[in-house]
């Protein structure tokens, strides 16, 4: 097997591991915290960015195959610690808020208008905190007018 293919496969493997821990921390410290009904697999699949994944695949593949072992271990170790840091509750919650939460949004349905924060924008439903009601509500995406 050529070194280029080894680099690609190694990069994909290490990037997948980093992604796994990043989304595990988000699931544990944000999704479960707000009692949002979404499976880990859906969360993981729906929020992958192919450009970021490809960049880290190429970067980590190059690092693991072509660089000195000490440098490769140091860089991958640091990246692992950064992605695994989402398992620390305040860090995981803050990272998830940056990725998933949309603040100060107004949503319109046929009958009502809601103002608050989108906690999670799922495939069919939106988990929304309404500032007026002071509680979390679930809204069907098909009922919402316009873009939010």
C-alpha cells in the first residue's frame, strides 16, 4: 500500500476518533442537559462538515505518516485532548452552544409568534426556549413560516 493511501486512511481514522469524542461531549453535556430527543448517530451525522473533516483527514494523515514520531504523537495528543475536553461539562456545553444554539430568534406559525432561543434544530422538530412562556417547547418544522 502506498504512503499516500496510508496517510489518507490514517487521517480518516484519527479524525473520526476526534469527531467521536467531540460529539460525545456535546451529547452528554448539552443534548442530555436540555432533554433534547435526538440519538447520537443523528447528531453526529447531521452536523458533520465535509470540508473540516477533509482538512483534518489530510492534516492528520500527513502528520502521522510523514512527520517524526514525537511530533506526530504530540500534535495528535493535543488535538485529542482538545476534542475530549468537551467531556468536561462546562466546556462541552459552551462548545455545543456555539455550534447548535441560535439566540434571539423569532419564529412564526399560523397562529402564534415565538421569541427566544433555538436549542436544537432537528430534522423534523425544533427544540425552542420561549422567553415569554419561560419554558422549552417543541415546534414542528412544517408549521413554521419563513426562514429563521
